[in-house]
């Protein structure tokens, strides 16, 4: 059977439960900040989160842990922070079953805004890295946030596939749904929390996504 179609997945909040990244960014870094400046954890958290918001998720710095360690002048190495909390990395319950099924029929890739330092640790620790043909970090590999039509066109060019032969899903309504859809990719919005009205391109989990794509994108 020839694999003709490509499926791309976002990573955090799509394949991987956000517990790990939330802990690193919202607990681990504030703890280091509090220790460095001898202030309370609550005050450190307010300062750190405030700085994240000031930068915003449209900036490369938002995703760059090396930037924040330097910016806050934190003690220790960022690698140690990632390593200390690896036990918190876990996929969503349906992920392994869905990936094991889809990889039989499709080429699978990951495209994430997360820096490669996070991507490689998370994918490896949940044991699904061998199911993906390529793993892309928009911020590390392309020095851009995954928000532009050109980014998705580049991915299709690299993978030697047409947008019309590509499916993408993720949890960010703009980056993972509106933008890829604008270049002809069949995009599905993963809305685990039910924040958007239900339609034929909105799914609540990846099992529902896998069921939906079988009919319009059957490789048989």
C-alpha cells in the first residue's frame, strides 16, 4: 500500500498533555526566580507570568527557554530544569492508539511552535518518535512562529506533497486551523475544552479526528 497522504500534528495540547510544559514555565522557572531574588513564590510567579504576557506568543522569545534563563539571570542550567520534571510528560489517553493506527496508512509528522529542546524530550519520552517521518520546530528550525501560510507551504515543499494531500490538526484556532486551511490544507481544529461551536472540522479528541478523516482521506 502506497502512503500518499500526509498528516501533521501539533504537539503540546494535541499529542502531549500540557502538565509538563505548564510545570516548567509556570512553576519551575518562578521557583528559580524566587530563589535567585529571595522573594516569595507567589510574587515570583506574578513577575514571571507578567513578563511572558508582555512578550506574547507571537514572539520567538516566548518559546525560548534559553532566552528566559538569561533574561531572568536564573541560577543553574535550563537542561536540568527540563530533566528534573520529565516524569510529568504524558500523552493524551487516545494518542498512542490513534498514532499506531494512522501510521499504517499515512506519513505522519509533527510541527510545533515549541522549541526543539522541548519537542525532542516530549516525543521521546512518550515512545512515539519512530512513528513520525519528520519532527519540525517552527521556532528552532525556521526562526518563526507557526502562524504564516508560507510556513505551511515550506513544510509541504520539504515533504514533497501538495497542500491538498495534507491534513493538519492542533489546538490553536489560528495557527492550527485558519492558517493551514488558507493554503488548501484540510485542517481540523482540536477543541478538547469545547470552546468553539461544533462543526464538521472541529473535533474533541484525536480518536474523533481519526474517524472523520477515514472517509474523505481514505488511502485505500
